[in-house]
């Protein structure tokens, strides 16, 4: 465990370190910027087995059933890659 994780006194506090990333989706001749935050929890949140959660800053697939891309993983890489896969897979229809 890293030092910062010992600051959490109770699991319900959901202490997390944030990692920030950005990517650009090229779609229909446009560049659409996305910011992605990956939360690295000191201990997996209640009901989860994984400690890393990634979430984009904007929705995709708005014309059909819009949702905000996200992903869970057992590392920053896996959570980030899962979120980016959804950004690539669905159109951004602003």
C-alpha cells in the first residue's frame, strides 16, 4: 500500500487518488476532446471488487440512449482502456 491509503479511517470514506487523462475522438471531420478521470480507491468501494474506476467528462450515443463512458479495472490501465473503448465504440452526437 502507498502511504496516502493509510489516511482512510473507515472504508465508507471511499478515499481515492485521481489520475487525469485526455483523448481526442476524431469523428465526421471533427475533433472531440474528452477528459477522463480514473479514481484509485484505497480500498474497493462497497459492492465492488476492483479499486480503479474511470469516467469520461461527456456523454456519447445521445441520440439513442446517451450514457457517460466509464470502466472498472484492477489497474489504472485497465479502467482507462475500458472507458476509452466505449468512447471509440459509440458516436458523440452533440
